[in-house]
């Protein structure tokens, strides 16, 4: 008889976003007229930019003509896309990343989730706390953790690195040795960014200990100023210890289109095995998950018109973030993030728990955000607001929050 992967059973049943949906639905049933504003979900709302749509339409037409039809694509993605990524995202910033070190995919979530498969189960995993849940969940499912401890809100066997207001939401280098280290900057959920110096310390640690850093740069497009690195490959020595994941979701609105990529330098070798070569054997290698039409859309992201149109979209979200940050600061709330990321991390007022504040906000202001405790034990007492709404809704939400003070 077939037996199941019991590691899946270690995951707690009440997933954060289904619990939110459940509570909002219950509130809506009791209050059918309430104008609920959602500042909780990490999905974008601006439509695909015209330059990208144009490229997609052209690619669709190519698919309908036998002379320009495309079947299975190259395993790492089309060269036209990998070349422009290498040039625009890396070489232009002084990072020596070659096009053949880039693996195109159908989004960062898949890569962030699947990358752990090329590492053995014996590796010690380190994650930030709070953290984007995919890193922990996928390692738990693979069997790289012990059981979930209800009391601590943590899995045994995982090394959690606290990100608190005291350390500016950037974790300290752990005293014990971690093998697989997940870092995400700018960060979801805290909105924190790292300086090059801070990131360099992680790269040095990883090289010294033979660890590998899995660097999630899904929010790179939101970085402001020169002191914040856009890529871990801006750090010296990163080519021998780091993998970087990127997404087209939050910079170009591809959450429904699906496109991302992972960079694995050829010098990244552990136990004489090239991680680049291992990742080439990953699931779905033949198809890489991203259709020709979508890869042409990705190429258009880097065209002059595409860049200009996307700059405007990102500015739109960033001005929402500024509106939330300034409004809540003026109202006397304690708020973080929101400058290099579309996320605002607020301290719940009067020491309320994250879920208590969720219920309070929903009933008193008809606002929906995300309880910080859903991202980890250190998120308790915090709340995440996102900048992906419309200006009108964001403004209205800020007014409602101010009225609560
Ligand atoms: N990484 C982080 C930190 C995210 O917050 C998200 C989405 O919210 C992703 C990755 C997923 O990106 P994608 O849409 O490319 O799968």
C-alpha cells in the first residue's frame, strides 16, 4: 500500500491566508454593507504595461505561424532573455554573471521552494524570523526539520534568526554553523533592506563555513539609493557561496503571467559537485515552466519603453507605501519598512497580539492586513500592510487608521 510523505503532516493546518479569508468572510456575513479595504495581500493590482503587452501579442502571433512557431524551449530559458538579464541586472552593476549562469523559470516561488532538493537532508537550515513561509515549509516537507512546536511557534531542527527592531530587522550572524541560509532583502514581511557591508559579512561567513546562501531578491526593483545592494553578487566572494532568485512579479506585474529566474554561478561547488550542474537536472528541466510568449514579455521588461512604464508602476506602489508610512507615523504608530519595499511593518498598538489587532482593525475600521505572527514567532505583536492597493483605497485606509488613534 502506498504510504504518504509524513513530513507534510508536520505543517500546521491553519494556513495564514486561509485563516484571514475565513475571518473576513465571517465578518462580511454579519456586516454585508461594510466597505472592506484589503491591505493584506502581496499581489499587485496595476495591469501589464503596454510595451510588454505588445511583445506578448507579437509572440502569440509567432506561435500561429509554422515559420515562427516555438515548441519546447531551451532548458535554461531563451538566450534573448538570459542575455538581457545578464546585461541589465548584473553586468550594469558590476556583477560578473554570465547568461549561462541564469536559469529562467515560472516564478521565484517555485525556485525558492525547489532549490532545497539539490541539498542533502542533513543540512542545517537557517531562516530569518519573521520570514516568507515558503523557505520553512518546503524544508519541512522535505524532512529537514523536526516537529512543529505549538508553544514556540517554530519547527524543531531549524535555526531561526531573530529580526527585531533592535537589529533593524537584519539578522545577526549565528554563533552555530548553518549550512543553507535563506536571506531575503528587501524583505517580506518587514520591508527591511541590508547594506552592502552587512551582506558582505554573510558572504564571508558562508565562504568560511562552506555554507550556501539562498538569496531571494524578489523586491530588488524597490531599492532606493546607492548604499543598498541590488544583488548578492555585488559582494566579493559571492560567486563561491550564493544562489540568487529573482521574480518579475512585483516589478512588472507578472504574478499571473509567471516568470522568474535563478542565478547559480559556475564556481559554486560543494563536495566537488557543481550546484549549477545539479540544478540543470531539476524538475521540468525540458520546459523550464516559462512559455516562449512569457519569455518575450520578460525581454520587453528591459526595453526602454518597458523600463519607463515599469518605473512609473513601481513609483505608484512606492507612493502608496510612503503615504502609509507617513500617515501612520504622524498618527503616532510605530512603523518600519516601506522605503525599499512595498511592505510596511507596524507594531501593534497597546501591546495587542497580531491576531487581536487583526480582529480589531477589521471590526473598527473595516481594514484587512496580515498578522505578523503568521510569519514567525518574532512577528508576534506586529502587522504587515502592503502598498499594492489603489491610491484611493490606500488613502482611505490611512484615514481610517488615523481615526483609531
Ligand atoms: N519571494 C518572496 C520574498 C515573495 O514575497 C514572493 C511573493 O510574494 C515570491 C518570492 C514569489 O514570487 P513569484 O510570484 O515570482 O513566485
